[in-house]
C-alpha cells in the first residue's frame, strides 16, 4: 500500500538543513481553542509543542523577522492571510519555507481540505483556510526554492495529495500526522516527534553516520504515530527534495532499551510512554501526552510492551465498527495497523485499524 514516492528517498547532497538559518522562513499556526467551541472543540493546553517548536527555530538561528507564529485568538483568517502573504513577499531566491499548522483540519462539503482559523464559521467558506489557497499563495509570492510542510491535524495528508496533483515551482516535503482521509489525535505526539528529531534526542536513532535526517525523522514519527496513536503518518518527498539533509546529530552511546515505546502501570491503568533514560534496573519514562514534569523512574514490574495485536495479510477476521463486529479481511499490515476490507461492504469502506478493533472469528485460533 505504500506509494513509490513515500518509500523511495531521493539521494541528494547531505548538507545541514540549518547551515544557513538566515535563509529559512517559518510560518507557524497553532490552535488549541476556537471562537466556535461547539464546531471546533478545544484541545488540552498542557506542554504546547507548537510554542516549543517556535522557540527551537529561533534557537537554531532563524531570524525573528523571518519567523511568524500565530496562535489561538491571533490566528484569525484575516491575520493568517495578511501575515502569510507578507512573509512570502519578503522572501529571496534560495530560501526555504517551513510551513506548520496544528489544530483542526476538516473537509468542506465539496471534499476540499482546509485548516480551521480561530474564527472559522460553518456558514462562511471564506473564513476557512483551504490547503489549496495556502499552496496558491506560495506559488504566487514565495521566491525561494524549497518548502517543508508540517501539518498536525485531521486530514493533514491531503496536503501531500494536493502537492502531487500538478507540477510545483519548488522542491517540497510533506510531513503529515495522518492520511488524507483520516482523523488525527488531539495530542502533540506528531509535533513532539519532530522536535525530538530536531534536537537530536537520544531516543531518535541516527543513520550509520550518526546523523538524523528527514529519512530518520520519517521512520521515527511513523512508528510513534502508529504505536502511540494508531495513526498512519504520511511522508512525501519531491524527487528534488534533499532528504539526506542533516537535521541534527544523534547522541552517541545509546543504551539498549533507550527510546523503547512501552506501557506503564499507574494505579489501575496502563499509559503509553517512552523510555528516556536508564539506571540499573530502573527506567525513566515520559508519558505520551503529558508534560515533562510527570516523567518518573519506574521499576520493571510496572512496564509491559505495547500490544500490537498483529494479524497477517489475507486473514479473515472480525472488525469492530460503531460498537458491532463485522466480517472482514486483512489486506495489508504496517506495524500495529491493519488495512481491512469489510466482506459485506464495498471497497469504499476499506480502512486502517489498530489491533484492538480486530478479533478472530468465533472458533478460530491464531496459527
């Protein structure tokens, strides 16, 4: 099911992505609350990863005048359009644009994907920031030659599909938290994965040369989203995009178990977490979706692997949909995700499911 564009990483030069930070422009939009809270429910505000991303870009040397970060009440549709056009018009040849959106993504009645601004309304198409509109603004106003799209929202993979529909005047990468047709988690997991790669965190495996490139980022984030959120992160690179560009240097001397994705018992419940440090038999864990001040050292008896519940391809199963179990067949697998076809439904119902929504038919045992 993986397309050629996603699986084959073009080999270009391996220059540092941040080698010339003055030639990077960043437009960041992050929302966790909206004017219409019924139409767009709020997200948890703890440990905002969008704010930390903006700070990291500044720390890496991106000039303040090249960085625009709009969040919540400041991210109205008018402000987005005005500030985005201003940032693009001030660009110069040879520059790279980092485009970031986190919030609610949605589909209009005509199936066109859009990002919700703070004041998007159900009765006003003009109040939505359509992905196609963002691309048109870049094509018309950006004088640089490379664009990196990072989209952390429902239907975020639609940006990659739009990029592929026609020739573009710039090299591009689309880093999306989920597929075009899928919803996305309200957690910061995807943006957190990006930040861990940008900072060279010890939990992110580097390549044989010790670098973390876009290829390592893609592999790391895909696994994070699959195991922690049950989602298909989608990475798409244009043939001319410099995938081997170094984002950071990986830490050396990574001990066995460092970065393991696990579940940790806390009280009567189990929470998904990552091992971030080790000392003897103790493991320091970071709970996914919780701030760092909740990290703690835990003993082995409180740790268990994340249950993948893998079912092989071509296996007949039952799949849970809307609280009921339906006959289905596994067409493809990717980590803990399974692409299934409902036996009594057409292919338009095909979907990716986590293992907890699958089971063997009564009387059948796993071989």
